[in-house]
C-alpha cells in the first residue's frame, strides 16, 4: 500500500486511469489488513491528508488486525480438483488467462474466473497463484496467503506465487521473507515494472536495516555474556555495580576503585562469586580485613591483585600530600606499596 500510494501521488507519467487503479489496489490492501494505515511508513501520507483534507486517522490500538475476532474477511472459494482430466486442464488454462486479463479492470469477475481455474485443475501452481493475486487485490489477505503457500508447495519456483507472497509479506513488514521471495522470483523472471522496482527497493532497504539491528543486538548480548558485570542492565542505576548476588552498599557504588576492578575481565568474573564479592567489599571498607582471608586460597590471589591496584591508586595521592608537608630542601623517602597477603603470613 505504501508503494501504491507513493507511486500514484508522485508519478507524473501515470495516466489518471493508472493512478486510480493504484489507489484502488491500495484500498483493497487496506480492506484486507486495516492496520496498514497506521504503519510508521505511512506517517507522511497521514500528515498530508490531515493537513490538506482534514482527514483523521485512528490509533494503532483502535484498528483491528486480520487475525482478530473483530475483523471480517469472508469469501467463497472453490475446492480444488485434484484429479483433473486433460479437458479440465485445458479449461483451467483458459480460465487462468481470463482471470489474469480481468485482474486490473474487474477484480470480482477475475475472482470468478480464478475460482473456476482452481475448480478445474487444483494440481497446477498457476491456478492457486492467479487466485492469490486476485484475493490480494480484493483485500483478502489470509486467503491470499494460503493460496500463495499452496502454489509454492506445488512448485517452489513459481514466479507468480513467489511474487504475490513477497508482496503480502511486505504488507506485514516481514522484510526478510519478502526479500527472499521477491529475489527468488526475479531469478526466473525479472520484474522491471515501476511498481515492482519501487516495492523491491522498499523491501531491500528495510531488510538490510533489520539485519543491521539484529547484528547490533547479538553483539550487545555477546558482550553481556563475556563481561556480565561490566555491562549494566536497564534496571541497574549505577554502571559500577557488579551483577553478582552480593549488593554493594551505597558508599561503595561510586567508588573508583570498584570501577577499576570491573575493567579487568578476570576480576569482573571473580566478583560473580558471592564469597569473593563479600571479601572485596569487606577489604574495601577496611584494609585490615585482608588478614581475615590470608588462608583462603580462592580469595588470596585475588586480594593480592586488589592490593596492587589500591597501592597504584593511593601512592600518587600520598606522595603529593607528603610533598606539601615536607620542606623543599629536605629529602623524603619514597613510600612503597603496602605488604601483600604473602608478606603478612
């Protein structure tokens, strides 16, 4: 419907009859799927009609979907003849040509011919494909999709069936499915019509945009798996709080030392252990608590690393304070890092 409306409104080469036919096709699509009118792609279309014609449009919640109980789509379809004779096959081919010829001018008459086509020969993909095209023009989306699927089931390379189904998928914003069907149809019979090219361009752009969004989402999920504590969740207010079961108190949440620990993948992974997180929390509150864990082999190595980071973070500040307190003509002894847990044994 986006393509039909846009081409009809912008194409200067189209005659009035062709423009009217495009609007009629758009109207039939809306009858089959009313939710199309509130699609994001038609925002400019809605704004144009609101500003120039005083039109009003419902919200998305107020428009019934084809799958809802409030939406009615009733059409009588003939049952397929699964054992046609040669005479019936010939008759089906004649009805196929008749339906195809009347498709643009009289969709209801085309449906009668397409029904006869299926009734005469239900083993041909062409019978279901032409009926799907007519049903789609009349706005019977679900029935059209059923016939498209049947046509593809009978012949996976059916150009008419694939092209009709690709068009239906586009109205449902299923861009990957639409791109696949339209591309496969073009491999056997390239569609260079103005409407066909516009549809394929729209589908291609949305398909690639969808792929980029999915790739970005997968990348974010992989990063969360590798470094679960370094990537905040949407419900975590502080980026420096690890995702372990131990909750750090408010006084430590913005501690730059904690943020420094989480930048180290090994440390971030170790902090997923509640016992380790508790030990780090205790030692950050009071460095003398290092002595409590000197005999715990799981925590001992990690605490040595923590002490090294503490030493590197605290030494510059201590040296600066000492220089301020010591006269310029005196020589102060350099202050080394605190002893490791091994030195405390």
